[in-house]
């Protein structure tokens, strides 16, 4: 029953609503028997916001959060206190009718339970309410802090994520962007946990009985796992060398730095593949390991680890590992697994490291063998772990941030703490031996500089066995070079014999000299898993500069659902709004699936804004695509006499383009198979100075009506700028001159018929107070901004497909921006679903307008 106190608290709620018109609940809802409930409702009212509600004393205490929650403690999100809502409101989804309070769509974006820290009523009164959330999307510790008000009717608060293991930098993860959908149909998180615990216990029992991992392990997946297909390729996360232990050691775990080769295992049923860090398939080289993995019957996934050979003291021996390959004895190789970025149909890259490791340890329980082991962590201080590792003769320690996501690149969330200086060098030559030693005196070593030139870095003449010297001499004799491969090579003792820079040596040394040479060097072996082109001088980063949680750095900033590294993520690209580069990348990640039908199989032009949208813009139809995954060059024969045109082949191309500072994407009026015929006719209604929005709407309605009189089906979209676009899909039966000529005839007819509204001449002076209908976009090589493209204009509006019935209620051509697009995602491309089937000929329309086209 609803208490009298809670009924009184709901009076303001009831006074604002007409329950004869709205489907919102008027009251009711039972208080939770156990833990207090919370809900976050995504609300598309006049502006999108998130209604954050906490159950307390028989009602839902409520705040409107305009930008939604953030896992970044540095993001202090405004939360405006609003009237209490009934507990029954927590399950409300639907559309509040127009002209009613809060008119617009509502979904249950998150739900679960909350646990206050101390007395919650005291926290509310004092303006400092701390609590823990247990939801599908929001978890961990949070706080609501009341701001000092100035007599506002609605009290302003701040919703802040507290610093705990679940906190995430904003540039790394945006929960509102990456998890946008309703959770109403899902059971409560507590129910899921109980169910998961039962299934996991059952799975462990099954494993103990027959040694086979049950599919039930899936229900024990950690929070943050996302359903995903198993990718064919995966680049590993790499560690950053630092000069000392991290400044916040309690937030890190420490593992052995194995003296071996990095190896990733892709398992899909009986298909097991083993890849090096560079993506080379070593499955055939590692058959004993392949058999060990097959015997373990691990669930599908990508498993990350390192292969080593242990000496008699149980310490990894790099030379022994090489010998295992050389004498075809890979049975001695041990595979230490330490991460699982994909598992059993789920992407775990956004899951914190500790949770991924916990799952991996559980999966490997009872399945390890002489060849397959779990890489344990050390429960001790960084200093003692490093000291112990060095005393044992190990290479060093890898420290990993406990809450780190998995990133396919070098990251400051994984750091290397080495016992001695050790790295790879490119072999550029050798000197003759002195005395009775076989073949080689020393190897001449180099590293690449920032310009890619190979710079001499000194030599190494110790650490060789006689067998190794003979092998090296044979390898070097097979790759002789006629000229010095080093940019400069001074200080070489003895006669040098140059070789092609194809081999990579692993070397320890005492120090670097001021002239860039190594001293006291020892050879450990060759590395066949690393390309010579990527070998540079490894310089340690100050441990003090290793980013702490909540601080955004370039190395952390990336779109989790993609493999794009975002440089300068916080650079402001639109000064009028403060929109940053990472926001643009996230936008294209969000709308990528909607945008691809408008881009696929269509040549594209890119508008780049390296200095932001207020700087110089570059319109590019041609570009090198080596560093633009997902963007492809088309056959040069498609457009003779021009460099190859471009196509965005998949969603990855949108992300790599945004990283390359691409803001706008414009498409040709034809496909990629041939440029001989147009497949659409475009009319861009461009208002001149002094033209108000009602006139634009009126002009577009007239344009639509006239096209219908001609028997032409057309489609509408916003431009994202000032005007609107009307698109007529065509069958490919007319050449460019026919389409352009007829579009001009249509525009001239309208300008002559309604001269007070339309003009057929471009130029600012001609269109003052009038709308220029731009038909010039219909020539060969002309382009129009794609649907869902952002615009390089203040506010960063977007081009959105519309139904004709929406025109009258449209507020502006930039009604939706990259920040407000979520209010439109549900509609998506639905207004244009008939576009492809509506392709038509212009012949009948030409006759109606009495337009005669004479081919040249």
C-alpha cells in the first residue's frame, strides 16, 4: 500500500499531468522488499536527457541529467532535482502525448538496486548523497552533490562517479553512447547474478566430472561483455617501457615479463590458429601446442599469452626457445596465457583486466598441462616483485592496471619494468672475427629514427655459441648488400661487411652513450616475430606520467567498438559548442550502420578539418589509403584522366576517416561500377539572406508538389546546414547532360512561376530574400553531403533522412546534431525504406514539362 507520506510527496507529480491523456502511472507501486531500487529513464522531451531515480521512503527521488551519467570521475554531470515519482513509474516506457508535461518518448535505460552509504535522508539534507549502484549499465560508487543555489525552483546537483576500480576515462568509454538501448525486458541484475551463480556452479561441477567446459560458463560473464562475432584477426595490446614503478601501485597487478615470443590463439570449435604479434600464422610450427589446446577444449575466443622454453631452474630462456625451433623440438615450448579479449561469443575488451583474468583462470581450472599454463600475478609491492625477478635472472616485470580495457596497440595501461636495458636491433652488417673464432667478430646494429632512417647504434660481440655463430654466418651470407644500410656509421672497428637489414637481434646492454651507441652488449638471439621496419630506440617514459584513472591521454583515447587509435582526442573542433575530436569519432561509431547504405558502392569525397571547422577545410576526392583502414581506392579506369576515386567500404572507414580529421562525407550521384549514368537527381534548397525557416518549409513543399505533378517520386533530408535536400532516385538510363539539363529546366520553371520565392541564379546578390534551388550538383563528378554526415559548421548539424509528413513540424535544417542524434536513431533510415525500389525514368516527366533533350 502507498503510505500517506508518499501520497503527499506525489502531489506535485500529479498536478503536472492529465492522466486521462498520458499513460504515465498516477500512483502506486510497492516498496522493494529487499534492496532499494533505482532506474534511469532515457527521455526524449524538448531535449534528450536522462531521468535518474532512487527509491526512498515510498517514492522515487528524481533528477534530470541532461548529458547522462559518465564513468569518468572528472565529469561532473549536472543533475536537476525534480518532483518525486511513484515507484510504479520505474517500469514506465512509452510516449507522453504532445502538449503534456514532458511530452516525448521514454525508455528504461538502466535499472537495478542501490545501496546508500550511511543515512540517505541525512545525505539528501546535507547535499552529499553517496551510494553504490548495481545495474545493467551503472555500477560501483557514485555521489550526488548539491550545488549552492541562488533561489532556483529546481535544485541543481552534480552526479559524479567516484574513483573506484570501475571508473573509466571519458575518451575511453561513454556509457550513454555505447549502450544506448532499453533494458526493460531484461531481468533485474540481482536475479541475473543469482541465476548466473547457479549455472556457474553447475558448469564447474560438469567440468570436474568430465573435464569439458560447459556452455553455462557464458552466464558467468563479467559486466561489460558484449555479444560479438569472433574476428578473424586481432592485434595484441603492447606495454610501454617506464623508468620505475607506477605512482599508484595499489591499482596495478604484476606478472613476469616472459623472455619469449608473444602468441595469440584463435579458437573456434576444432579450428585452432596460433598467431604472432605481427599476425603471422605459426600453427604449423607449434603442433604440440596446438594439440595441447585442442585437448583442453577451451571455449571459442581469442586467448593472449607468451611462449617460452624453461631452463632447468624453471626460468624462461630465450636462446633455448630459439633452439627449440631450430632443431624442430617445439614440444618443449610452454604457453603462458594471461588475457582473453574475446570469449564464447562475446567481446570482453571493455571488461576490466581483473575480471578478464578471473574468467580466464576459472576456464583454465583443471585444464593446464606441461605446455599450457596460466600466468599468475604477484601479491607484493612493485619494488619487491622487480627485485625478486631480477634476482631470479628474469627479464623483468609487466605491470597492468587492474581496471584497464584491452586495447590493440601500445598502451600506458600496461607497463614494462626491466631488470636491465634490453631491446631489439636491426642487423646491418658484421665484422671479421679475431683469433680462432668462427666467422663473425661482431654484429653491427641499428635502430630507425623518426624519419624511418636506420641509424647505427653500436655492435655486439658476446653471447654467441659456436653453433650460433655458424648459423648467423650462413644467414648473413645469404643477404649481402653492396652499400652501407646505415644513414651514418662512424666508429666501427674492423672491416665491415654490409647486409640487407632483414634480421632482428635481441640484445641486452649496460647503457646508451651520448652519441647514441650501446655499451657492454650481449647477444641473446634473433627475433623472427618482429619486422625490422618497426625497430626503434626504446625510451622509457617517466612513471609519474603514466596516466591515472580519470585522466584522458592520447594513448587511452579510442573507440572501444573499433580498432582506431585517436590522436588529440580532446582537441576542440567546434569552438562554438566545445565539441571535441573524440565526440566526432564516437558519433560515426554510433551511426555507422545507418550511414553505410548511403556510402557503400558509391564514390565519396572527404571534407577534412585538421585545424577544426573554423580553420582551413580540405575537399578531397583522392587520397592515399594505406593509413585509412576501411577506405579504398577505386579502379583508375572508372574516372579516366583523374587519380583514383575513393569509397568508404565499411564502418571502419568512417572511424579511420574521423581520426584523419574528416568531418563531412559527400557522395557522387552514381555507383562505383560505372560513372556513365546518374542514379539520382538532387535539388539543394539553399536560402539566401533574409529567408526565414517558414519560407524554406513552404518552398520545399512546393518543390515536392511540382515533382509529384511531373510523376516523380522524391525523398527528403535535412542538409545539416541551412537548407533541405530533395532527392529523386533514377534508373540508370540517362546520361549526365540529360539529368543536369532537366534539373535546370525544373528549377527555371519554378523560378519563373514563383519568382517571389525562388531564383535560378546562384550568387549571394541574386538570392537575397529568395531560395536558390541548386541544380548544379547533378553534373558528373559533383557531390552532395551524405545522409548522417556531420557538417563542418557551428553546432555540427547532421544530414538526416525524413518522411515528407515530417516537413511541417521540422524546426531547422540542423535540428539534429552529433550531440542530439539519439533522438532520431529509432527512426533511422525508415523514412527512406522505399528509396531503392523507387528508381524511375525521367522520360515521361520530360514530356510533361515539354523538355527536349538533344544528346551532344
